């Protein structure tokens, strides 16, 4: 018969202790992983929203810049505005740059809102005889409430 001395301690862990520690570590890792995934989703969704807001702001600033220089409004509808605007055309080849400081030109500008092929609203601008150009490549919305 073998007798053990109680004063001697065995430095090994039991199988149950190892299973409990492994279970707790797996639970903590799962919680951390879930937290990280939710944080990453929130970050990407928020950054996408910020980019859209900044792009919308650039589009509206472009429209605002045109509207500040309006000479007269030709046509005004819910989805379309047509007006003449003042602009300055400088001739850098002239010898006297002061001679035409007050020379303003007038051009016809049209701004419209329309739906594209995928049912998004887009802003477009047309200056003179040019073709319609989108004011922004990223600013699109399916909902447009006046």
C-alpha cells in the first residue's frame, strides 16, 4: 500500500480544471469576436454615411455657387431650374490686365433632378450647349423629399 504525504503538493492540473478553463477562454474569445465584428460593421457603416454626407454637401455647394450668380430665372419647376448667370471671363494674353476687370459674361445654366436606371435621384447640370453632366458621382438617393 502506498501512502501519500499531504505536505507534498502535486503541481499538475486535473482534466476537469483544464476543461473549465478552456470553456471560459472560448466564451471570452466569442464575446471579444462578437464585439469586434459589431464595432467593424458600425465603423464601416458610419464612414460610408460620412462620405455620402460630404458628397451631398459638395453637390449642394456647387448648386449654391451657381444660384448666387443668377441674373434672371428663365424657368422654374419642381425638378428643373433654368437661369442666366454672370461669370467673369479673363483674357490672360492682354497686355493690360486692368482693362477688362468689370467685364462680365452671361451664360445659360440648367440644373435638374431626375431618376436614373436604378430608380435613384441624381442631380445634373448643363451649361450653355454642353451635355448634361452629373454634379456628383457618389450622391444618389432613392428618397427625395422637398
